[in-house]
C-alpha cells in the first residue's frame, strides 16, 4: 500500500515537473454539498468533480486527489499564475493551498 502511494506521489511529481514551471498544490472546494450532508447524492458530486477537473486540466492542472464525503473538493497541482482562472470556474467555491504537515515519528518504547 505504501509502495503504491509513493509511486503515485512520484508520478504526480513527474507529471507536474514535465509540464514545466513552478507549481503549487491547491484544494478546490466545490459548491455541491458533500455526501455527509445528505442534501445530495454521490452521483451529482461525481459529475461536478468531473466537469471542474476537465476545466482544470485545460489550464494545465494535474489531479492529485478527490474527496466527497466530508467535503466536496479536488486537489490539483497547478501554476500559481492560473489561480485567478481557477476561482472563476463555475462550481468552484474557494481555492486554498495544500498545507503539508510533518510530524516527528512516534518514539518507540524502550524494550525491557
């Protein structure tokens, strides 16, 4: 599982660097309510994510992740100069930079 995750990270990095230029990772929060709200069905969220991701891809974005249960959002890697265009896409509520939080690994208990 970790190998698959790391492979995906490497592929995303290679795809992003192959497109050239500096890139940032952002969360794009969408307007359809998440699944947990009960106000919408998963199919409507999936359609909205697909439509927005198609427009993001046209701007050169590389998809990193999708979430739909607690939030309806997609994560992409994109050139910072394109952020104003991302915010204008129909269905986009907000855009925020991905924060990478690193924690020290847990210290192992001494063996007795």
